């Protein structure tokens, strides 16, 4: 009987999973049109694009201060407006008054990413509302698609992520073999999101939350918020998930609006999303729409910084790590030198050879009686699982792997007491 090889990650997929937290940036012509929705039929003109205070360094510096490791900018959204001077369209920054038509948002963004050590990603909508031949001539549109992607992947150095949004592509057939072939030829190390030949996948909602269990292996992808149909992959593939969500709740747009500042998420809600994404083994891509000056709005930026501070406060100083644990078969035991409070336990599986753990149990050893009390049972660990428990003073803890496929390797195990924000340690 032939043994089925279980899917394993590539080095670049492992690197992506280590990034964990990124900034999504919806910015473009639609930024200047209050209340316009995706696929809005009202016309827009490049003459209205003029972000006179554009400061991509402010965007990326803020992301870095928050602990983000990558960013994704809308190089071209569904409306077809190109944030770079594309030779293959007249609907671009070159047709705008900004910098007398000599500006290039993509250039300034990529340069800022490099300055601050943030991995640059580019969002490119396969659907293009400005290309009237999109529905009329599939071959001509594939030519256009390849030409624009070639510009983005040859003029700006290494791009880490190419983010394809499936909205608008329902029912459309692209020559993915040709398109992906060119992408892989131009930048073999790039990570592709969710379509064509994906390296990682969408979680399937725009709420920023993952269900449990959230396995790293999938045989299909959700590719659009507009349909429940899935894109079948034909086989089981290693495809880690990413959760995307807005800093502000806005029903019709991910771009900046004057009307929703009161909907900027609190740090408490953002931490909840962190537990439900990164804490369930996925990456978190948090969107902020730069305003019409070309800056991250002050309230959004401040909440983002506070969010980063709170992540570091809760998890930056563990009481103990894997080095303090003793392994006995598929059990790891932690004996504290001094009894201490615990309210979080973080586990990471080494995924180099695939995902092994299928069921596990966590127990604490009580302070006085030294009894073993089960506090959590779970299924997958994956890249990271963050387990929050009621605060307890413990003399130790035990991790037991109850069911595995293959030989598991625990990469990290840490014990934390975060307490209440701003409270006594």
C-alpha cells in the first residue's frame, strides 16, 4: 500500500507564519470619495487624487511600533485605479494632480517598509472595473493582468506578499497557469494569497476570527465574501490561514471615511481579535485606511500603538519557558521554583515536518495540595495557541499530547501572568 505523504510547509510558509501580525492599508482614489462602496457605479476621476501630506513612513513606523512584521497595500483595488504610474492604464496616479503626475505611492510605501524592516506586500485585485475589456476579451485581460503584475514585481525590488482578492472574480476564468508562471519566474520567493497558486489562505470571514480547530492543511479555499462557493485545490495542501479585519467597522468600505471614527476598535476588542486569530494559529492582518492627507488617522494610529503595547505587556515577559520544563515522552512538566500566578499558557508546535498534534491537555499543579487540575483540552496547536485561564497560583503545570500523527516536536511552551491592564503584577 502506498503511503500518503502528509503536507509540509515550505521555508517561506514557515517564515510567513512567524510574521504573525501585519498592517492592511486600503488607500487609493476611493479614499477621496466619501461613501463609495465596492463596485460603486458612480464615476471617479484621477483628478481628485491628491494626498498632499502623504507620509508612508508614518504608516510603517506606526506598524513597527505596534510590533507588526509585514504590511499589505492596495496597489490596485476593484475600481482599477493604479497607485503606481502603470504604462498599461490611464487610470493611475500619473493622471492625478498629486506631485504633478510624477508621484508613485507604491514606491514610497516599499521604501518605507525597507527603512523600518517591515516586509512589503501588495494587494492586487484581479477584477478591474476600469478595464472595459474585462468581460469582453479574456485573453486581452490576461495580457493586461500579466503586464501590470510584471511592473509591480520588477520595479520595486523584492516583494514578500502578493495579495489577490477574489471579489468580483466570481465566474471569471483567468489563465492562472500563465499568470502564476510569470509571478514565480519574476519572484520565486513571493507568497501568494488565496488564488491561483496560493501559499496561504483567507480564513473565510472579514471579522478577523478563526474557529477551532484551525488546521494548516486544506483542500479548498474561500475566495470571496460574495459567494459561499469554494475553490477546490485538487489535493491537500499546506495553507496557513490569515484573518483580516478593519480597525473601524464600516459596512461599505475598507477605505478611509469621515463618518466612522467613533467605530475605531478599543484595545480590549483588538486583544479579543488577537486571541481569536494569532492565538488560534493564524496571522492577523489589521486594516487602517490612510486619510485624504495620506496619513494614518491619529485615533487609529494611537489605538494601534496601544494594542502593540498591550500584547507586549501580556506576553513579553513569561514567568517560565520550555527551558524550565522536563520532557517525559509526550508529556512536558513544569515545576516552578516559587509558586506564582498563571493566567495564560502559550504553546507552539515545530511545524517543519508538518502538523502532528491532534489532541492535547493542559493541567496545573495547585499551590497547596499539589493536585493535578485539568484547565484546558484542545485539538490542534499549530503555529501558536494562546490559552487563557482563570488566574490561579500554581506550583507547576503539565502539557500532555494525547493524540498525534507522527512524532510531535514542541517548539515553545511558556507560562504568563498578565492580570488586568494596568493592574498589579
